C-alpha cells in the first residue's frame, strides 16, 4: 500500500478515493473512515455506516484490463479470509457479497473511472459489519445482516480487521495478475453451495433464471436455461430460488 488515509467521518470512502484518483493519487491509496454519512452499496442502495464497522476503499490502476471483471471476486476471497481469521466462516455469493448463512456480513463496491475510453482507475470499496448490532440497522434489513460481533459474541478491533483485509487483498491482487484461474477456483471453493440449483438474476430490469452451473474465467455466472442452453450473466443481483446450502 502506498498511503493509508484514516479519517473520522466522510460521505463515502469511495468518493474520497475517487477524488484522490482524479488528482493523480497512486495505485494502492487506502482510505478508511470511522463512519460514513452517505455510504452506498450496489444498485444505488444505502450502506448503513455506524462507527464500529469497517469502511475501506482501495485505489487501483490495473494495467491489464482483463483483470477488471475478476477484481470483485478476488476482493471477496480476501474479505472471506480476513473474517475467517476472526473466527467467522463467510461464503461468497456472486458477484460480490459475503454471507453467513443467508445473512450479509460484508459487501464490495467496485467503481471504475474511464479516461478516453479506457479504465483509468478502479476504486474498490469494502464494507464489513464488524461490531454491528441488529439495533443499528433499519428494521427491514435487521434480519438479513450479520456481523462479526453477532457471530462470535465479542467485539472486534476494526483496525485488526482492516489490516487483515489489506494483507489478504495485496496477496489476491497479485495472484489475480499472475494467475487469474487461482482466483476463480478459490472463489468457487468459498462460494455458497447453490450449484445445480435454480437461481434468479435481475440485471438492468431483466430477470434471468436457470440452474447455477459455474463462474467462467471472466467471473461471469453461467446458468443453464430451461431449454438446456448456457446463459452467461455478466452482472446483476442474484438469489437462489430455494434456500441455499451453506455448510
Ligand atoms: C454492497 O454490498 O452493496 C456493497 C457495499 C459496499 C460498502 C462499502 S463501505 C466502503 C465503501 N464506501 C461506500 O460508500 N461503499 C463502500
């Protein structure tokens, strides 16, 4: 990591890192904040950001565009390993959620900025529910969030979790550039066990269903449609149509 900026409260660590990128900040800049006033998740959702959780963004300037689509998967592996070190076994749900059972313990938001048609930088935002209590979140999502605190019954040091995420991230970012297949395989081994089950993906207002078969070399989800044809899904919000097996 070239520089780590630790801040008290920001709108969103992704915004701070993106602004730094516009001003020429180098790859490896890390922005960590104690709280966010406008933390955001995928699909324009709000990310609840009270103190005691981890809000972190890393600025990347990938030289090889081929790695872009696998960045969130590599980051998911890094986060799953980091929380495992805290005694919590998380599973990865395509494309980039970290779950405990059916509940979400961490999320990733990769935002690319382009210049003259090519990706100039990517800000990878990581949110981990570290010491989150059910009372911290709106009632409608209380049943679908998990935290290290709730899973282990003890508080966790946010800085320790941040350091573990960054350690694992450095390793998996290198692995991604050297041998992307290792990332794909490791992600698959840590994924929720919905393989062979019916899955629905909503993407850009379209709904696609099929049996989950695999993820391909570019990180796309491969479904088998009702007619047996292979459907490749590049992005979207996925859910198993029956409860997933998570052991
Ligand atoms: C999701 O699962 O929808 C993605 C959540 C990403 C949240 C993190 S917290 C740090 C960074 N800053 C943000 O505003 N969002 C990401």
